[in-house]
C-alpha cells in the first residue's frame, strides 16, 4: 500500500482534495477548515 501511495501521491492528493471540496461544500465546511484537513493529509505522505 505504501508503494502505491508513493507512486500515486499527486493523483491521490488531487482526488482527496476534490472529494473534500465537494463534501465541504455540502457540509458547509469553511475554506480554512478544508485547508487544514488538506495539510494534515499531505503530512501523512
């Protein structure tokens, strides 16, 4: 799994970012909260 994540890091981040943006819009999550979540996800890689 780690090898897969390393190879596809950019596309995974794009997919996660897109999913967060859509979910955030529906849930009413603020832009700042989305940025913090994205930073947390990026730090995992």
